């Protein structure tokens, strides 16, 4: 609704790829061998886009009764699993595999039943707050709407990235109740139940503020796109590419550019393109998606690259 779009939110593009693709990539990078994706609105479109990946199991949440209910509908699949389960929201495209990997490592190193990745924000409005005791140990998560005035001053928040041992996850899902102001089943309540059962929960400050941006509007989508674009440009510069005035060009995800190449403003380089060393791109260049440019190529002067030559 807030996107003003008929397209399911996970399919909106950021730097040439749908949001969900980045989240799946983070899961694979973290070492996950299987992902259960909970779908609702627009499920046919989402499944059609990613249905060829046999590592994904699709589960429908026909009724929307909260985040806890979204995981409860996965119980038949969860009961087939062993070990640890990572749970990630489906609209955080900037989350990185390194963060999920760090959370899983800390979870195992500390020998805890459950853990979470947290972030510290200057403005935590709308996020669940992390409540700790005098020793810094995790106590609970309080949803913003349920916080006292004192708890609303807490800057550490929980952006919905969980790691839980599967047996304890299944048990705690059975303890959830919807006795809150929204009458929803909060997945965050699993931590309270686990602690009440004598289990230790680890809250790891592992996320930067940009990692947790969850676009809910076209404006926020553009912010996520800009942050992802900055990551792409930073990676290319670190590999030996000169990029002039990055604010005035678009380089999509999956682009490879060789050393000592130069990219000038007002250019577009489509996703999964491969550009050799010592190339000049722009100004006013258009490199279509999936193009291949040999070393020393020049594409500039408001001329579109010849796709018959450049396509692999």
C-alpha cells in the first residue's frame, strides 16, 4: 500500500535486482543450505521469480496475524530440521552475509539457545528496544508501541534478525500469545519465553544503521538503492577502478570492471556486465545488462554499446 504498487514489495528492484534476491544471497553467503520463504500477497509472482532455486521451500501465510504467526506456519518444515535456524525479515535488502555469519559464530561460540543481531540508532522510533540488566545481559525486547517513556529512550534496537536452535524455536512458538495492543503474535516474545525457561539469550551488536533499512515507500526504496550503489562503487574503486562523480551514474549489481578502467558521469552499466582492463566508459554511455567489453574498449559520447558485439 505504501509503495503505491501492485507489485509485491520483495520484488521491487534495488540496483537492478529484486530486494529478496539480496536477502537470499546473504543467507547463502552465511552458509545456509536451505531457506524457507514465507509468502502472502503476490505469492505467485514471487515464486515465479525464484521458483527455479531448489534450495528454497515456499510456505504461505494465508492470514496475517503477526511475525510469530509467520514462523508458526513453517512448523511442518521446521520439524524436519536439526541445528540452528536464522530468521530474517523479507524486506531488509542491505543485510550482509558477513553479519549473519558473525551472529551464527557468536551464537555457537557462546553456547546459547538463542541470539539476535542488534543495532544502535540515533532515532529508534518504531523499533523494538533491547532491555538489558545491570550486567549487560539481555532481558527482553519491548515493541515501540508497548514501551514505557523510559524504555523509549533506549537507542539499541532489534531489526528482526534471529538465530535459534530449532528444537527451542519450535517449543517457544507454542508459547506465543496475542495479548498485546495489536492482538498479534510477536516473534520477539520467543526470547522472553526462553529466558523464563532458564535459557540464556545473546544480543550481539552486529548491525550498522544502513544494514537494517527496510523500505516501506518509494522514497525509502531510493535510499536503499543509493546505499547499495555506494557499496558497489566502493568495491570497484577498491579493486582499482577510477569512478568520476559517482552521484551521476548508475552501476547495477554484479558488474565486474578491470583495473585502470575509468567510468565517467551520466553513464549506465547494467547488471552482470563484464568490462576489461583499461576501458573508458562515458560520459553518456549505455552498457546493457550482461554485456562483455574486452580490454581497452571505449564507450562514450552518447553512443549505446553494440549489444551484438558485447553480449556473451
